[in-house]
C-alpha cells in the first residue's frame, strides 16, 4: 500500500453507529445522550445540593474541562504545543471525564471540521442549522465515513491509543465513579456526588463544549476574516473555557491561544502557559503579531468599505456638469441662485442658507464668489463635517476663465 493510502486508512476512525439502522441510531442516542442527564436531573430533585458538593463539582468541572480544551483541542487536534507524558496522561483522563469520546476520535473529527468547514463534509456544519451543529450531529451521527485526514501523529502516540482502546472504562471511572467517590468518602454525599459532580457536570460541560460548534459559528464578530462562519464572542468564551474566540482560532489554528489579547477570557491558554512555566509543556506556538495585525487591518478595512458604500458622498467631481465663470455669474445675478465656488466646485447653498452657524450675513457675503481661501482657513478653517456637508451641495465643476481679478 502506498504512503498516501496508509494515511487515508489511518484518517478514518470507526463510527460506533455506522451499522445501526435509523431506529437503532435513535435508541443509541437516547441511551448515550438523553438518559444520563435525565437521571441526573431526577436525582437532583431528590438530593439537596450541599456546599461541599457544589464546590467540588465546580472544581472538577475546570480540572477535567481543560482535558478537552487544552488537550483534545489545542494539543492533539492542532499540535499547538508539546506536552510531557505526565501532562498528556492528565489531559487524557480529564477529557474522558467529559464523556466526549476518545482524543483520537475527537481530534480526527475536528481536523475534518477545519479542513471542510461550512461544507457538506463538515461533520457539524452550521450550514445545516444550529441544532445540528450543536448536538444533532452527535445524537444522530452520519452513516457514511468522515473524509480522511492525516492522523499518523495520533495513531503513533501510545498514550492516545491507550485511551482510545480503553475509553469506555476510563470515562466511566473518571466521569462517574471518581467524582462520586470523592463526594461520598469526603463528606458522605454519595447521591449528591453522582447527581451533581458526575451526571449533571457531564451534561453541562458537554453543552458548553458543543457551543464551540454552534454559538461560535453563529454569534459574534469576525475581526480576522469573514469568508467562513467562525465568530468571536465573550459569552461563548465564558461557556467554553476560552474557546469562544473562534474567528481567531480558525485563522490561526496552531496558536495555543484562542483569546490572543492579554485581557481576553481564555483559562485554557493560561493553563497551557502555566504548564510551560512549570516544565510540563514547551514549544508553545504563537502566531506572528505582524500577521495577526495585517488580518485585523484587512478585515477592518473591508468593513469600513462596506460602511462607506452605505453613505451618500455626492456626485463625484469628475461626473459633474461643467460650468464657466460667465455661466456661474449669470446663474447668481439673473437666476437668483445662491451659488459659491469652493475648490473649483460650484455649490448651491440654498438648502443650508438659514442653518449656517455663522449666520446668514456671513455666508451671504460669499454668494457669487470663490470662497476657497476663506473656507480653508483664511477666515475660518472649517471642520471635517463642514467639508463632508459640501458634498450634498455640489452642482457643477468650474471650467474656463477664472474669476476676474477685479472681483477677487
């Protein structure tokens, strides 16, 4: 088999529902995605939430959440930094505790998403609706294999393959048994540990993570590029431990940061940075500030051009009809028009005559004359708004002989 063929084969992770009927997929979805949180909710209605359990649930939420954000996503999907074996083991255990399948499956699916974003091959394309992007693609998986991507780095990682081959057991221990045992032995709250620290924690963390595929492609701004759907929003970042700056992420996927600005909420980047400082991680990928800046400039300029096109700028001087000085004088003396000349353009100021801030007496003194020098600073240096206002009053471009010297 050729090397390319090997990569194609390695790029496909088996779909556990691929051989199920449509009804079978529905039952599988109910068993895996509906019954656990429903049971957890039912338990919570009969189990008071103790302060110790609440604090443990929140702590375990963050401790295991980085397994998906800093591990599944930034380490194994995008190789944005290098992690030692101890950190990798921690992230694999934490990721399994979130019940989002193995790192191998997650990273493979995510690489397909980046390669085919917003197309029919995108596993959770927002083009198929926000519910499909959020969790419909999980509850009712596609029956055809994902497009192949290169995952040789993952299949050659012994820890990743260990977690993949033992995922069901690891996820059960880390996601259900361990948090329940801690609450049970710690403060004798076995049922609270099961309800809150295990089942409901898994449900809410899953919903938060799913927001990366739904809200992050639907809500927010596009400060770096708008060719595709990814967007940046603080609300999504709060829900996803910092993964909400998705427009930046899709532009710079190998950067270990999502919130690239120092003030942006991204606990996952802070976790990775701390790991670097303590020697558990190295070779953090940081995109060039200059390249990031160029992307911001180009997108801002693009948005400004769109905004500019929504404004009225008057008839361009090159498209104005031509008027000689004699025609100008005749229109003022014989036609009674309130015309002035500024920068070689004839303006009809009749609509503005009574609104001039300096009064009618000031502006009337320049009717029938070239007021360029006075307008540009000889008398008063007019504001930018005044220059823009003139655009609305253009009627002609002055050509031919200049104003007679005696009139000046």
